[in-house]
């Protein structure tokens, strides 16, 4: 189940690639300075990140075709593409929560990019640890797949039930704990996460938002990582598809920030994807749904939910 194509050389090479991409991201942010990201800029970067992810999938197929043969190359490339699509789609719900966070804390548009850049960096480290732990558990205890499957089914059903409810940030436990244990300023101090008043160190609201961004990723990682293990047991495929989906999250946020209400039915689609993946995982020892079919089902659910959102406008907000 957990046979992997990942060699130390492949892991090292991929880590270097990610480090270079992040370095370019930091350089671009420093060069451009703090500014509001336009929809055009977000669309451009979305195309860039998706293109890089697809190019890596193409390279992976080419590399495996030359080293392990065409059958393995085709299977692994399809697993990677399916995993990437699942992670990318589930990340949309994460983006919706970010939109709520930034609106609740009235984060100036020019500082949002900085928060998300550090947020993505922390998410990469977190995902790497969770994937490693998940792979170890599955290698030792096959029955954990059933736990993952039941959890995904439960989460999908819960999403369907509460899809119309906004997160209650005012009563968020993490936020209440921070306010009770840290000195936090009421106002922003530029793009700084901390500031000093009378020699005392204070956290700014920007730091609070960063912590909540990281906490939300922990929550969503608990859903998305088991979901991709339903597609492949190869930790290298899980890791690479996860990381590429995360790298494009910032661009996705700025692309959807002004259009979130137009895709109001997308949350239902994401819930059905979780239910489908959970069922796929529970049936794994009875009938293994081919990866190509899983890819088609996930893509169809996304397409239908997007088209339905466009054909049926969201209800007007209550006065």
C-alpha cells in the first residue's frame, strides 16, 4: 500500500525546488512592496502556479517512464493529477474562511499578501509533518483507512448541514485564548506583527490573523490529507500534490476574494467530494475505484457546482 517512488534524491530535489519558488515569492513581494493585489495579478499568478504544478506532473511522468516503465509512469502521474485536483478543490473552503477572517479583522488589502505568504510557509511545514505521520500510521495499521473514510464521510455531511452558516469568529477559542494571554494592540502598525509600547512588546492584529490562518490550515489539513491517501498510498505523490496546491493558495484567495458570493454553491460541491472520497476509502478492500474515474467524478462535481452557482445567483442579503 505504501510503496513509494520517492527516493532521497527526489525528495531533496523537490525540496530545493520549493525553496527556490518561495524565495522568488519573497523577492517579488519585497520588490513590489506592500500593495493591493488586483484580480488581474491574481489571475496571472494562478496561471503560473497551476502551470508549474502541471509541468511537474509532466516531468514526473517523463522521469518514471524512463526509469520504471510506462505503466508505473502513467499510474503515478494520474495519481498526482487526481491528488492535486482534490487538494486544490478542498483548499477553496480554506480560502472562504480566509476571506471571513480578513473581513472580520478589517485587514488592509496591502498587508494581506504578507500574511498569506508567511501562512503558506507555515502550512508547508505543517503538511510535511502530517503527511509523514499519516504515512507511518498507514504503514503499520491498515485499518486506519476506515477511520479516515468515516471521518471524511462525517465531515462531508457536516459541511452540507452548516454550509450556509458563517464562522463565529467573535467566540473563537484560539482568539479568546490569545486575547486572555497576550498583549494585543487595537490598531495596525504597518505590516509589523509586533510593536513596542513603553518598552512592552505587543502583538498587532496582523499577528492574530496570521495565527488564525495557520490554525485554519491545521483544521483543513485534517480533511485534505486523509482524502488524498484514498487516491494513493505513495507519500511522495501525497507530498508533492499537497505542496503544489498550497503554493497557489494565495493567488486563489485574491482571485476569489471579490467573487466568493458568485460561487455560493461550491461549498456543497466540496462536501460531496468529501463524501465521495470517504466512500472510496471505505470500499478500498471491496472495490478499488480506478484513479481515472475518481478524477472524473471530482472534476464533474466541481464543474456542476460552479455552473449551478453561475446559473442560480445567490439570494439577496437580508436587510
